[in-house]
C-alpha cells in the first residue's frame, strides 16, 4: 500500500522516540560493567567489580531470596484462589455477580501509594507489619485482580460445548472440571502465573510501607540504595532483574506457544 | 424469539457452591481492600497528637488545615499542573510511535510491540535508576551537551529530571491506550481521503486525528492518574527536593507519622481521580 | 401433531416447554420419535429447534413437561446419566486429547475394562475410517475429519439416542454432501434413533425419515419429506421448504378462486375470503403463447416474460401475469433458453399444484 509508506522524517522521529523510550533500560547494561567508583558515562574503564560487589552484598542477597519466596508463594496462592473464583464468575449465575467481579478487580484502580497507606494503617493494628504473612496478604490484594481477570477471560472464551460434550458422554461435574475445563485452561494459568510473579516480584510502593529492618524485598532494598547512593551496583542488579523478567516472558511464550497449539 | 436464548448455557444455580468458591478471594478483598479504604476515609477525620499518636475523634481539622495551608495548596496545585503537563508531553511523544506501530505489520509489528511493553514489566526502580544514570552530572546527556558547547543545566534533584523520567515511564501506557483507540481507524478511510485528493497532512488533521480522539482521551486519563499518584520516580529523582502529593503522603505516613494527614491527602488524590474520570466522561460524551 | 403409534415410540416429549426469563421460547411441544428413526428438527434460527434438542440432552432444564426415552421418564435425570450421544455444531472435540483419547472418553466414564475400551475405540475409529489418525490432536485434522471423530465419539458409547446439532454447517458444500450420505449410512447401519437439528431443508429432506418443521417454538408440521414438500400444512412450511410462488387471491361466495387477475382452479377446499395461492415454480409448464393446453380442470394463463436468469442447472423466468410476477424454473438445456424477455407465453399447471392457504396478513 503505497500511501502508507512512512516518510523518512517520520521514521527518524519514531527512531528517536524509541531511543528515548528504551534509553534507561539499555544504558544500565554498559554501566553495570563500569569500573568506576561513582556513576559516570562513559566509564573510564570496564570491569565486573559491581557484579562481584552485588553477590557479596548480604543485604541484597537476603532481600532477593525474600522477594523470590514471596513471589512464588503469592503466585501459587493467587492461582489457587483465583481459579475457583474465575470459574464461579464464568460458569454460574447469581444476583450481583457483575458487582462482585468489579469489586474483586477494584484494587487495580486504586493508586498503590493510597492502597499502601491504607493497608499500612490496618495491618499495623493486626501486627502484620514487617512480616511475611503481611507481605503475602498485601501482594495478593494486587495480584488477585490480575489473576482473576486473565483466568476469567480465558474461561469465558473456552468452547463451552466441550464441557457439554463431556457431560453428555457421562462425566460428572467434578470430572468435567478436572479432565476438560482445567486442562483447557493451562495457557491461561501460565499467563496468570507469570503476571502474578512479575507483579509481586517488582512491587515496590505498597511493600515500602510494610517492610522494615526485619524483612525487606529486593525492589525495596534497591530503592533504599538508590535513595542513598546511585552507584553502578544497582546497574548490575538491574541487569539481572531485566534478564529474570526476560526469562519469565520466554517461559510464557514457550508455554503459550504450546498452549495456543492445542487450543486452536 | 432470539438466537441467544436458544443457546443459553445451562448454569449452576446452587448459591452455596458460589459462596464457598468465592470465599477466599472475598476475604482477601475485605481485609486487604475494603476495610483499609474505609478505614482510610475514617482516619482523615481523626486527630493526630504529638509524638505520632492518634486521637479517635471526628474532626474536620485535617481538611480545613489542608485548605488553609499555602504549602499544601501549592503542593496540590503543582501536582495537578505538573501531571497535566507530563500527560500532554507523553501524548505528543507517544503518538508517532503508536501511529507507526498501527501501520506496521507482521513480525516487525510484534517485535516493536514487545519493545514497547517490555519497560512495563521492568521494575519502576530499575527504570528510574536508568534515568538517574542518564541525567546525572557525569552522565551521557550532560556530557554530550557540554561537549557540543550547549548549556548543561543540572537535571537531577529538580522537577526537570522528574519530568523527563516520568514522561518516559508513562509512555508505554499511553502507546497501548492509543493503539487500542486506533483499532477503529480503518486504513481504507485514509485511502479514501487520499484518493479524494487530500494531502497527507490534511488527511492527518481532518481524518486520522478526529477518529483517534477516543484513544487519546483514554490514554490521557490513564497517564494523568498514574502521574498524580507516581511516587518512586519523583522521590528518587527529586532527591527529597521535589514535593508532590504522592511523596508527601509517604513522608507524612513514614517520616512524620501523621497518619490522619496522610489519609486526608490520600482521599484528596482519590478526589482528583474522580474529577479526572468525570472530565474524561464529559469529553467522551462530546465525541460521540 | 403426533402421528406415530405409542408402542413404537422411543423418544416422547410431552407438553414440554421452556422460558428464558420473560421469553417463552417453547410454549408447549408434543412429539414422538420411533425407534431407529432419524428425525429432523427443521426451521429458521430462533425457532426453538436447538433448545428442544438441548432439553432432550439435559443441557437445558424444561420449565414444564416430561421427556420419555424407551418408556422411562428421564426428565429429572442429570446429563451424565442420560446416555445420549451428541454431536455439536463446533464438534467440541477436547483440544488437549488426541483422537483416540477423545473417542475413549465416554467409555472411560463408564468404567469399562481396558481391553473393551481399546477394542471399541478401534472399531469406532475404523467405522469412520480414521484408524490411521488415532494419535493426532484435533487441531491437526481437517473439518471433515474432526466431524467424523465427533461422530465416532458420540456413537462409541452406543447411546440410546444420537443427537446432532447442525453437524454439517461448518463444512464446505462438497464435504457436506459426502457427510450427509455417510451419517445417514452410519445411522441406518447401527439402527440408532437420531434427532438431527438443521436449518437446511436439503439436509432434512435427503437424510431423515421424518421432519418436524418448527417456527416460533411451535410445530408447524410433522411428516415424511414427501408429505412436507407435496402437502405443506401451512404457507410457512410451503415457503420454507422448497421455492414457491406466492400470490394474493380471493375466493368469492360461489367458491371461484381468482389471483393475479386470473380465474384459477385448485383441488383444495375453497372457503370464501382472502387467500394465499402458492404454486411451485417447476410445476408450471411454459409454452409459446397459444400453444399451451390446460389439462382437464387445470390452469392456463397468459403472460409476458419479464426476466430470464441463468443459474447453472436451472433457468428462472419471471413472467408478468396480471399485476403479479410468477417465477418458473426449467432445467437448463444444451441450447440457449428457448424464451427471451418480452416473449408472450402461456403457463399451465394442474389444479393439484395450486396450494391454498388462508391469508393471515389481511
């Protein structure tokens, strides 16, 4: 289509804007190999000293394991809680269903700074501050809406005739769920898990309100670190975080590719 | 007789089953969302006492105090106005990318879309750090400006840096909203305009822009709301010298321990949200 | 509308009805299907044919009425105990199972021995000539192959009734013709009672022993294909099944029928008043003007050809008679159509081909 050919000035403009969009993410890669004591670009010499420093930083390492445990626990709980909820939302009819769905996904609409404060005040009286249970619960508040949405869409677009076919062939309701509905939901579960994992692993604002010296997550420790000194250590951590995100996305792509293969 | 009724699926009517299956999510929603938000509204009428204590009374003090204090009036005004400016800038820098993406096809489009979405999946701390690295005094941007002999104003710990960084951080949201809006832009409409003799620029102003206004409105709403409540970027790039609503909420809650005031500011943010949503619905109605 | 005798009935619907909210989709329906018979539910979309089928399967609970199969009341029986083999419009093959696991599913639900499951699965797949594709996933099959897997899966459980919900509507025309023959052959070979939902009159006429023509949740006519076509009970049936000319006419007090400004004869009983006159296009013989002769008591009218449309195996003529236009169909001949627009022709048809219905639109 001739008239859709983008003119050269437009292409240059788009390229510049893309550079702007990606600059901060790209820049952390060279900076992480800086040999300098302070943040400067270009570095005066290259080294891997900041990676070494990162792996010797016990605070960061501890925070990483906390984040990882937290994200895994939150992901598993999100799926276990959201699958029955999404099934109820898509397979049953009752008064007020729409309202409940909106209520359950509403936490996404609230700014995290407000939600963080609100949770802080309530959790303080429950004694949940700076505890793993408190962090898990707070993260579930934000991951469940994502999981519910993804799974409800996935269940809603499933061919209901497959469940009906199973029933006419003699399968009881529970058998239909475990042998037809759930296997067909696999791609949705993979997508929802990845989303929940990334949201939980990267969550920083709400977590900032709930962590303390006793327990802290990696994003919160990175935030604290940058707030005090912005040296290339954070660049090294950022590179690893970006690679982790990429890894999760690739796993999803693999699984979803396979998933799509047997859905369509 | 309608066709939908003919294929209406059989559904469970057993209410008990629904209750059991929804109980866990309802509990978490109640404990982690409804209760905290109601409590927050209540706290904005509590009294903060010396030493971080809280008196469980009902007073309008926080609200009246807020509206009488020039510091907070300026804070609110600045937050809204800076967020508006950031939203507008984000729109201007996102529109060409969205349009280009809309017109690309195949794997090139997929690749570019992934590039646009990928920053969303990267931690806000990481991206803000990237901007600090870019804009710091010995960073590439200022080094380059100095090298070519241009003025190199400090971009860290002031509103300029926050502005630049936040604009970039909001871009993916804007691009996605715009692309959703572009869905209703039929390429044949453009072709029709061109065959009828319109120049590319006239086609843009008369055809493309009007048709994509709903997407623009949605993107602006989204970005404004995110800008008003953004915390990480202003806090880290402002270095405690940029005061906005979100940073003040955090400081009041964690540093000053004045939870009633923090709650009042939070409710204020929600009121600003409501106003933005109202403005959006008015714009949308006008467009229809 | 029930015409069969009770003792041969395999499936019997008694005063069955269903409403969705305030919409009364099926007010009340009585219907009997004999053992080994294939019956079509034919009608436009929204006529309630699929709803009725789904009530038989148990996928929709009727608001009132009873369903009997083989003399047993199954109205309250849950779906999974009904023993129905259903073929869905979308085939509804389980995407995560291969062909043989799809077919086995119903047998496994019945907790049969592994050896029997294997043997019956193989027999079912051989029956639909898909034995060589047992390991494929559904998405690796063509539409026609998926359709046959769905059929094998429904038949392998040896159900008491085979329910087919528009099974051919997702296939292209040529494959549809093939599958029509194959499904009918399988049904007759196994002697199974089958209910076939379709909006396609050709499928209903060619495959089924009897046809239920439905409209707005009611039965318009229940009869053999010949009865439906030759003696349509209502103007709706005549219009829905096959093509027809539809003229406004009147019957005067003396019992004389006139339409399109012509005196006409009909073997139907004539009541004075406004009527609809229906004549099938291919039952009308067309001759050059003056050459036509009416059969004893038949119709003969003069007209002018207004249009000639070539549609492959047929040529359609539009002939202006009085103020109306009558459509005539003739099989295509090797030479050019013998008539051209503007020709004056005479049209002849027998009194038995003039169908008369009370005019409901007056």
